[in-house]
C-alpha cells in the first residue's frame, strides 16, 4: 500500500489549488481559454475527470509547460490509486520482456 503522506493528489486538485489560486483564475475562465466545456474543468477539479492527451496539450499551451508534465501527474495519481485499491500479491514475476522490444 502506498504511503498516504506521499500519495499524489489528483491533477485537477493541484491545478485548482496551486495554479489557478495563485493566478486568480476561475474554472470557467480556464475552460473558456482552453476552449473546453466548463463542466469538463469542474469535473477535473472534483477528481472525476482525468487529464488525457487532449487536455494535457491544452494545459501545456496555456501554462507554457510540456504536456507530458500534466500526463505525468495523472499517471502518478492513477498508479497510486490502483495500488491503494487493488491487491497485487500473488502475481508472479516472469522476467523481463525486453526480447519483444528491440
């Protein structure tokens, strides 16, 4: 189980708490700037919407950050959530699969 103190926050919460709060930008303003429905940003803030490639590109353009930054936040959150919600004990390791990928 992941350490709760180090569990990543949902990217929508980080976006709302860190970026938008500092800039004084509302979710509706961000949605308009990104050209997405305000419901999509509201769902992102609630943690009900994930950052996909499309949204990562839009956020990257708006904040002048690499879209991979936003996807990495989502990936870290998804992995931590999966580890917390599932039991992976008993899965046997069978070595690397590097022979399949040159």
